[in-house]
């Protein structure tokens, strides 16, 4: 499925970020991510505000060149043709540098790979669902006689909502609902294969989402990015519950009691230590691992999650901290920074397309906004020293936890810096002779 971690570091075939370079034995899917550009019918989604800025500068350069040309021809002011040509060439290079990054996204980044080989460039979105499902099923059948780890990162329910004709119009909730129904059918197919191969009682299955609904995704009056119920905010917001609170569904007949509901804060970071324990391994001791194995909680051996504190980031910026108070069971959350909603009170950043993590699109809070999630899961009523007797004590404890947490961090380069986001031809995965990167799996087989 969707790897989303990229491919190369220094050359177009070093594969340093590829799944096979990070412990996996087999890979089929998208090395990058799914964006509107892959479909080519919706508004551009990738770095929309940055593209608007680049286009504005391009227009300014064009206007300057035209002004100089007209002024030269009309003898309004003396200017050398060399200067005009230099400015025109600079403008052209500026346009090529950013347009090659974003204008050809479909051809550069919307690709399918099997292991290190590109099978489709650009990928056929209408066939992606059946291709990935077929790959997952054959993987199970191929490995049924030995322990295996199958990680399926579905393209559903991510915008653009790629839904096959069979499921269009199925739901009462529009295209998003159709997409959810198709995802449900795909998960059902995988569970059927597990059952058919006699693996039901020996297979640990975990199903979850990586974030809440994408509130800014709209087409007309249609909401394309899901709904977060009573929870504030959505995808891309590092602190608000609507962006980070998602359900997890676990199945392991004979090991976990069916129908159990566990209302404890856990994390997707817990999957790693859980899988390591299931495989009979040991978590590395030479680094701080933020996750904890879920098995004792799921088996009912313990009643509470080992996560006393969870630190919620937006990019590299700490936006909020959750404290699950052990003695009382109260869950507190302190917001150090929150996105500025546009328009105000809308609950999302509609004018930007997605909320920023820093800069003028963020409000910093001192003291932090404090909520009791146990009493106020919608985060509607921030507490203060006047309204909450424990305010100062809670804030002191959270502040101490943040200080201890920061000691465990190792600084890393800013992955979302402008330099890291511009297109680099020497890193471009290409299935043909660059820049003629077009191929389809059927043609390759033929």
C-alpha cells in the first residue's frame, strides 16, 4: 500500500528510504503518497500555498520583463537588452524549478513499485484497489505455513477518494461513504482469506487509522474528508482530539475476549513493540522507544495503558501533551500551540487547505490551554486557575514531563524544509530513460 516515506537519498537508485531497506522483505505499493494531482481532476493539493507563492513571483517577473521590453521599444527609459534577457532567463529557470516539482506530480510521484522495480508510472488509480488486494491475498497464501507480518496501508479513505464503479452510490453519505464501504469490503476479503487458510486463531489483526477526518477537503458542499463527531479539529492538527483520536479494532480469537471495549489511551507507536513481542524478539535497548506492547492490556492482564503521558506533535513542534493521571483516572490535555482557524470559529483552516504547524498560522498559549478530557472531550471549555483548583499542580506536572521527554530527543534535520521539498532530477525514480518515465504493468508483461 502507501509507504509515504520516499525512496532515494543521493542517487535515483540508492533506495535508502525504501521498505526493503528498513526491514521488509517484500513491497508492493506507492512509495510516496496519494494526492489530488494523482487523479488530475481535482484542485492541486500538494503545497498549495507554496505553489500560489511561486506562481505570484513568476507573474511578477513576467510583468517586469514585459514592462522593460515596452519601455525599451518606446524609448521611455534606457535599459540594455542583456539585462532584459538575463531577467527573462532567471524567470524561466524559476518557473521550471517549481513547475517541474508540482506540475508533473502525477508522472513523477504517483507511481507503483514492486520491490525496487517501478510497475506503473503514472499509476492507474482505477486498478490500484484490485492490484493491492490481489497482492495482499497472494502474500498470505504464499506465507501461510510460516509466521508473517503483513502491513496493508490502504489508499482508502484518503483524498482523492478513489472508488471503483461497483461501490459508487452505495452509501447514504456520498463519495466518502462509498469509499468507506469499499474499504470495509477489502478488509473483509483479507479476513476471509485468513479464515479460509485456517489462520484465524493464530493471527493477530490490528486495524486503525493514522489520523482523524480531513475537514478542509471539500468539493462544493460535499465533505470529502470524513467527520470527527464531537471532537474538535481534524487531520494535520497536532493537538486537537479530532486530528489524533481514532478507534483501533483488534482481533485474535481464543486469545482476546470478543466484544471487549477498552477506553484507554494507546498509540500507533505501540504497534512496533507489540509485533516485536509477538515475534519473540526484544525491543532495542540503545534508544528510547516511545511505544509499549499492547498485549497485557488487550489480554486483560492490566487495566490501564502504560502511557501516562502522550506528546502530540505537528511536524517537529510540540503542540499538546496528554496526561493520563494514574491515581484518579482523569485525563488532562495541555495545548501549547493551536492552529488559527480560518474563518474564525470554523474549526478548520479552509483558506489554507490544511493547518500550518508554526508561524502566523499558529497561536502560542502561555499559560497553555488546559482541558479535562474526562469531563470535556470536545475541548470546548479551557480551564484556568480560577475555575480549576488543580490547575497549577497539573501544569507543573506536565511541564516536568515535557522537560524529561525533551532529554530523550535527538535533533534531526527539518524534513519539510523548502530545499527538501523541491524536485531533484537526480533522485527521481523513473521506469524508462529519464525524463521519459512512462510504463504500465500490462505492457511490461506483454
